[in-house]
């Protein structure tokens, strides 16, 4: 604790030390004529300080002393108002004092004629003088508080209304008149000027303040001159050639006049009698000329006269122009765009520089300027739009002929493109794709496109990129993954940066067109070879091919189905009256033979039992091959179609088709009486049989039991002529 107190004692002692005022320096005094004598000094004190300005002057061969008192609250200046005379010499000394002490400056000596400052003059008129060109007369009042016997010096400054650069003129006035005038010459005609004035005593070093600014306009003159230019366009179908004629005031010419209008006349080079004249107030004119060369002239006019005539030759369509510009370049300085070119024709010393924005559509306006005795051209960057490309062309002019232009493009300032390229995927394959994109519109490029970068990325994969130069508008991506989705973006870059275009998606194929064609070729080739082999085999062995393609249809007539059931039935079928092989049509017809009366009944009953057994077997096993030998024969269950009821209202059973042979064949080998009796039994209805006929020796009659089936079997294939006989 004591150590800390001992350490703080020197600091406390330091803050308690006395601080006297600083010595006043940089004393400056001004004599405001007939007002006061004021002196200033430095520095200003932070603490409250008393100031005393001591003045010593020589009066009637004796020195007189007086003082001016002030404080730091009023600043560091003090004015003497009384006892001021001219000429006189003053000795000034400043004393500063505060509670801690005082300080005195050194003595300074002042001669009043050197430090006198008078009032600001008052300009009340700036007007041109009638009959005098390019001059204005300035009128002002002489300051009242100025020495009457002294000569006053003046400084006049002036500038045009649209300029920030002042020009100055110095002059003196010895007269003491109240109204003073000055003629300002060497100005531009019909131009507004801003003027201001200040003055001082001839021996004084101090100027008055600037007067209030006044504006005046010089008189109008006849027009000075025109620069004439043209823009040639292709000829139309009817042979007329559009020519856009442009004109403006000559470069560097002053604005001398208020132009009232322009007169344009033109004629073919070899025929002045076909002169046509046009008056207009615009600074361009659309002409339609023929394919020959023409002369065009133009002048401007106002109320005071006409300008000199400007002429221009329009070449013929088939006329060849000379070429002399070998190279041209453009670069930027701090605030200008500079274009410089090299020419092989030393005699050419006049050039026409033409520039306009490079847009997708035709420019609405074209700027142009004539250059003489130089091979370079400059333009302020403020006159060109940033981030916009300009086409700059230089035309050589040799007397009345215009040569081939040399053109370049330039930006005063490049930026990032305002839009990116629009891309699309084409020729999508298994592992390849072609990415194409369109050029960015010229108005949105904002600089020279240096390169394009293609960014592509597989789904949930790593991003890759490829960079190509600005002349390429498509790129083929390779080594992609089969059947995979990709996203692609194309970025356009300038010197200021790049801008991404729209993002697109595509999916690679799972199989290529080549693979499809290859598989199709292999399959087609295999089928062709197979067809050739089959045809060759058919030509070599036609019977086997026919048997494979068109096999023999089984004939139910050759079936041995009856041999599988009932020994009695088999014995009757294997009698010597049947041949067993029915290879011809005659063999298929049953030959007549003598048989017992009950042969037909037994045949039908046994066949019915066979059908029931076959039906039972087929329902359990499906369709079965029941034929023997080399040929296969099949029997299907009979189908019972619908039969409408008879006259007695009882539905009649329909016959069932069991064979393709005609029914008459079954009766052909039976005696006529037997066949007729069998037919009567088959065709007679079941109820006609009496009860005694239903049984024989206590057993049921199988014929009556299966009478319906019998009718179904044997009545289905009646011949038409037989049906007619029965009716």
C-alpha cells in the first residue's frame, strides 16, 4: 500500500504544476479600409487566457502607444477601430496571460498601404455589344470603401456555362468614376459565359472577395461548317440503294449560331441536271440512290447567313475501294479510350472514326468523328457505357475517295456476364453425351468471353469440369456411367469473372444403338441361316419335311377301338366278312353278310358300355391315346345338342355324332327286312313299348334300357335323301 502511494506521488505532483500560456506566434494584420485594423495570432489556449495587443505608431513625430484587450473566449483576434490613418506604420506586440503566468510575442511591423483590403465590386451587367462579334461588355460599381486617390487593380475570371474550367484576365483602372466597364473579347459566338470580378489597391497584397457571378451571351453568327458522313446499305431488289446521310458541326468548331435548318442536294456524278434538293431540320436523311456514283452536298443556315458547303462522294456499287490500314489497337488510360492505327499510305492524312454499340439488332444511332493530321483517336470513358461492347471502325479518306475500313471491338469496362449460357444435351449414349449451348446475347455479355467451363456431376457423385475456349459451343463428355442421371451447367467467363447458365439433367442409356443393331444382326442372321438350312433339307428330303409340317390326320374308320371290349363283340368284328384294313373308299363300305337278328342290338349295347367306360377313364386320366399301330386315333365324348320339343310338348333327345361315316353304311350289309325292323325299333318312342316287352325271363332288356342312346348314336348322320323318304 505504501509502495503504491509513493509511486503515485510524482504523478500527482506533475498534475499540480503551473501551466503558463504559450507564446503568441504567426501574427497577421489586415487594414480594412475605413473600417478597422485587425490582427490575429496562434495558438488558441485551452485555459482561460487574457490577451493584450499593443500598438505603437508614429504620430506628429512622436510615438503613441495603445492596446486592444480580449480573452480566449472571443478567439485569437483583436481589432482597432479608432485612430486609424493612412499612410502609417504600426508596431504590433501580443501578450498572453493566465493564472499561472504570462508570455509575450516578438514585435511585428506593418505598413498600412501593403495590407489594405477594400470591398468587393458589384457586377450589374454582362451584355454583348451590337455589331461586335464574340465579345461581352461587363459593367460594375467601384467599391465605396476604397481609396479615392489610389489606382485599383482587377482580376476577371470567366468560363462557359457547361465548363468547370475558369480563365482569368488582369487589368487596372485609374479613374475614380463610380461606374466601371470592361470589354471581354476572344469569345465564342452565340455562347453563354459566367463572369466574376475582384479588386485590390494598387500597392496592396490583399485582394477583395469575388463578386457575385453573372451570366452573359455573345451574339449569333452565320454557321461555321459541317462534317458530312454516310452509311451504305445493300441494294434492294428493285435496284435502289439505301444511303443514310449524317452531318454535324465540325469537330472543335464553336457554337456560333442557332441553326434554323439544313439544305441537302445530290446528283449523279456524270449528270448534274438530275439534282434533287431536300430541306430538313434533322441531322440525318435517308436517301435512295441508283447503282452509279453520286455527289452529295450539305449546308446549314440561320438568320445571319449560311455555312460553308460540305461535300461527299458516294461510290458506285461495283467500285472497288483502296485499303491502307495494316493494324489497329485500342487501350484504356485513366479516363480515356485510345485507338491507334498503322497505315501504309503516307499520303492519307484524313480519317473518319465510326463507333456504335455491338447489339443483336441494328443500332439506332451511329457516332462518328473526323480526324486529321493524326493516326490516333481518343474519347472520354464517360461518353461510353460500361459493360457494353463497341464496334470501332476507321475509314481512310484520300481527297474525295473513302477506303476500306478497319474494325475492332472494345470495352471501356468489363463485368461479369449478366446471364449464363443456355445448354442442352444431345446424342445421349451409354457412356457419352454431347453438351451444346448457345452464345450469350451481346447485350448481356458485359465483356469479352474468354472461355466456357462445363460442370457435370453424376447423381450422388463427384463434380467434374472441362474448360474450352470461347469459339467452341459444344463439347462431348466421355467415360460416363451406364444408366446414370447427370446434372450439367455451363459457365461463361470474362476478365471480371464468370456466370453459370441453366442447369440441365440427362440420363445415359442402358444399351446403345450399336448394341441393339448387333443383337438384331445376330438374331436375324441366325434366323436366316435356319431358314436356309430348312429349305435345303426340304429340297433334299421333301417327304419328311411334308410329314413334319403337315402330319396325317387320324381316320376314325381305321380305329381298332372295338377290339378292346367284349369277346363276343370282338369276334363279330373280326369275321371274314370284314377286311380289317380300310385303305380305300370301297373298303370302308360295309359289305352285306348274314347275321343273326340281334346283331345290331348287341353291337349298340356293347358300344354304349364302352363309351361309359371310356368316359370314366378320361375323367380321371385326361385324354389318352387309345389307338394302336403307326397311326393315332382319338375318341371324344359325344355332345348332346339342344333339340326343340315336339308336337306333344316333350323334349326329344338328339342324336350324338360318333363317326364320320354315313348311317346307311351300317345297314348296307344287312337284309332289308332286318334293317327296316331295326329302324322301326330305333325311331319308335320309348313309351310305345308295353310292360311285357320290358323284361325277358325276369331280366331287363338291354335294348329297351339303351333305346335312347341307340337313337342318339344311329340317327345323327342320316343322309338327306333318306330323311326325305322317311317323311
